[in-house]
């Protein structure tokens, strides 16, 4: 994970972290959820993921002071087998 510093237009400096993670599907679920510890030291203002496999798409995200939670879904809406892993890259800005 690398930490970068950027300045928003009209605002103060922001921190940016990126990384790689994977979420594991539970039985019968259409979404796999993974909590990401972003290491920014501030609450995330924006976070996104980019699935490694084009058959998956990002789902909803929730932001916290030290983590954000990302979900991954199959592009076609199907339910993957229990234990299926969805790898993705992530970015968090705070």
C-alpha cells in the first residue's frame, strides 16, 4: 500500500491510499463483502474498487473512520458458489 498526498481544488490536502484485496462469497449470497483498513487516519470521503475479473462489478460501499466496506457482485446477477473469491484493487481518499 502506498500513501499519496493530493490537493483538492479549493480545499486542503487529501490523503490517498490504494491496495489489493479479495472478498469471499458465502453460500446463497449475490454479494461478497470485504472490510478494507485504509490507513488514512481520517474518515474516507471517497472509495472505489476495480474487480480484477470483468465478470464482477462493484457494489455498495460504506465509509468509516479506519475502514470502508466494499461489496462485489457478479455482472450477470448470478450467485457464485460458496467460497468463490473475487479479487479487486481499491482506492480510498480522505
